[in-house]
C-alpha cells in the first residue's frame, strides 16, 4: 500500500460525507410524496388534482429541505469554526496547559506517560502540527473539511426532487388505482435499492438494509391512503376543487 492509496481513501471518505443528505432527501421525498398521493387519491379520483398536488409538494419540499440543510450545516460549521479558534487561542495563551491536556488525551488512548511526554515535546517544536493535534485529540475537532453547507443543500434538494418525482411518473401515464399501485411499487423498489446501496457503503447486510426502507415506504403509503379514505368517509360532502 502506498501513500497515494491513503489519499484516495481520504477523498472517498470526504466524498461520502453527503450520503446523509442523499439518503435523507430521497427517502423523505419518496415517503412524503407517496403518502400524499395516496391520501389525495383516496379523497378524489381526479388525476389532474393528484399530479398538481404532487408537483406542488415536490417543489415546496425540495426548497424547504435544501434551505433547512443549508441553515443547519451553516450553523454547525460556524460553531465548529468558533471552537477551533477558541482551541487555538487556548494553545497560544496557555501552552503548558495545552501540552498537559494533550498528554492526558494520549495517555487515555493507551500511550504510556513517558512516551506521551516525548511525543508532546516533539510536537511542541512545530506549532501548527501541535495545534492540529491538540484540537483533534483534546477537543475532538477534526481538521478535514467535509462540512460544506451549499453542497449539502444542493444534494438534499436534488435528492428530494428525484425521490418525489419517481412516484409521480405513473400518474402521467395511468390514472386511478392503477397509477397508485404502480407509484407505491416504484417507490418501494427505489427505497429498497437505496437501502441496499446504504448497506453496501456501511458493510451491512444488503437485504435487511433494503427491507428496512421497503417497510417504511409501504407503511407510509398505506397510512396516507387510509387517511384519505377516512376523510372521504367522515366528510363525504367535501370535494377538492379542480380549477
């Protein structure tokens, strides 16, 4: 193994940092849209209303999810950067305290005190190296920049659109219960595939990982459809306007 392999591994890890937004976005897009479409389908037989409702929900949801992801990631990054600055100030103002803290952290990881002392003394000769090691070992502040708010927002928004668009496709070709059944099937297969993909990346059992997503999709769609039937049953006189 060469250093190049290690660098490639680091790039892969940083590239997969957006898997959270991808899985969250596509899962939420699929489940919320299938549930909504099933509910609307249960309350009305008008295909145009179902499609319009789904499209509106898709766009609104994508914008909301992207904005939420950007704001949360930005807040996390700002706090993270503040903690890095405070750790840097502490190391500059109290170098002996910082060295003692690093020595204690190394000892807690199993390094003998004599060995830890030699390492800390050696690191102290290089200020930048000592600072990064101090930030990571004492405060758990890694230096790898994987928190990119704009990228997180784009991944979240686009994955939500993809997730929401897939259940809508059957309604562009079919109508009524046929479209609903195909929509649920397509969503379930997609979520099962995403679950398998997640299981592959996490080295987890692929079938059970996919099955988890499958049951969530079917359960959400069924629940949404039952709500639609309940609305139709308890409020039979209410009709959703077409135009």
